[in-house]
């Protein structure tokens, strides 16, 4: 291989390495992973929020059932006094009747409150199940994408090592001064070696003498 052909090959492998580095940087940014991670985090927050809401309503439901039990017990006592007692005082009878009405009203209100809580809990649990399914699917996708990214990065790193090795081998066979000039041109112009196609420079489009560059 001549030195010009060697420079051409060196430039080719340098460009390949540049593309690999660019891909590694893009993968390193992990935009897709970040987007999935954010979505996963937000979904988890929604699940925790629903869990808290369900727990809060369960506590209210338990408390409501205890209060309802107390109301029922009190109502039974009042009715027992009214129907089984020997109360003859009109004022006391009137008071007990009023108490019974008040307790009955409180029982109805508490039963309605408990019913509403049960309906709310049912809806929250349905929503929780649906979001949990989404969360599990997202987590599965996230793990898959992370593994794919890792695998792809490892492959690119292997390719980069391979390209560097080829570049070192080619560089060692080229004259040092020529290599220095090549590196300066690469630095200043982006590329140092171009093809001549139909007597025309593919870099600057200038017509050249009939010289064919093989590479």
C-alpha cells in the first residue's frame, strides 16, 4: 500500500471512529432512557398517591363503622327505655323521642357517608389496578431499553478499539512528516485526502490534469 492510499485508509477509519464517538455520545445522553425513567417515576408517584387515598378512605371507613356501631347501640338503649321502661314523665318521654330522632338521623347520614366512601374506594382501586398494569409494562420496557443501550454501547466500544488499532497500524507505515501534514490538514479543513473523479477534485470541484487517484 502506497502512502497516499495509506492516508486515504487512515482518513476513512478516522471518519468511522468519529461516527462511533458521536453515536456513543448520543447513547450516553440516554434521552429515551431518561424519558422512560421520568414516565416511570411519574407513574409510581400516581400509584403512591392512590395508595394513600385508598388508605385514608379505609381509615375513615373503619372510624365511620365504629361510630355507626355506637349510634346503633345508643338507639337500642333509647328504644329499650321507651318501650320496655316504666317512664311516665312526659318531659322525659319527649326528650327520649327527640334523642331517638337525632340518633336515627345521624345513623342515616353516617350510612350514606360510608356508602359514598365504599364507592370512592371501588373507583380508586379500579384506577390503581389500571395504573399498576401501566407501571409494570413501563418498568419492563425500561429494563429492556437499558439492556439494549448497554449492549449497543459495548459493541460500539469494541468497534472503536478496532478502528484505533487499524489507525495505529496504518500510521506506523506512513512517513512522519507526511503524517504531520495530514493531521494539520484534517485539523484545519476537516479532511486531508479526497478522490479525483473524472479529472475533477471531489473536495473543491476543481478540474485537474488527467491523474487518477486509486483508493
